[in-house]
C-alpha cells in the first residue's frame, strides 16, 4: 500500500509535540518508561532530551524534526507494517522516517527487548 501525496503532506505538517504525548501514554500504559522512549528516539534521530524539548517548545513539524536529525545508519533495518503501511514500501523519505519512529515506539510498547529495538547491522 503506497502513501498518497495528501497523506505525506499531512504527516509533514503534524507537529512532534502533538504526537509525543501519545507516544508517552502508549509506552507507559504497557509498563515502559519515558526514559526508554527517549533512548529509542535518540537512537533514531540523535536528539538528546534537551533537543527534544526544544523541538517541542518550537512546535516543530515532523518535516523540521527530521530535517535536522542525524538518522541512525541502521534505520533501514526497521521493517514491517505500521499504521497499515509496509515500511519498506514507503517511497517518501519523510513519511518513511515518521513510520520508523512509530514502529520503534510500537515495539517498545509491545515489550520488545531494547537490544532488538536498537538494531545493529
């Protein structure tokens, strides 16, 4: 299932700050911690806690959020289906990056071991 230009544009304009509380709720409801969530986000983007807070304070869109991210070189190892889309089949780079993040959060919430979530080549 490929994404539409409208879908990609909607994702680009969403703010990280609007989605972040949902990530926190999702992982905490399943017994994981905000610290683990931040570890996963930092692995993917290179952003530490201060940078994450700055981006939320700025109301950064996902477009801005990922523009300055130092994407982990092993991010391409994140595969599978999230939100009805097979990650490997997503052609728009930004949409793929957002779905990488969604997939990592989902794996964390499902209780996957951190060593498995933070993929190694």
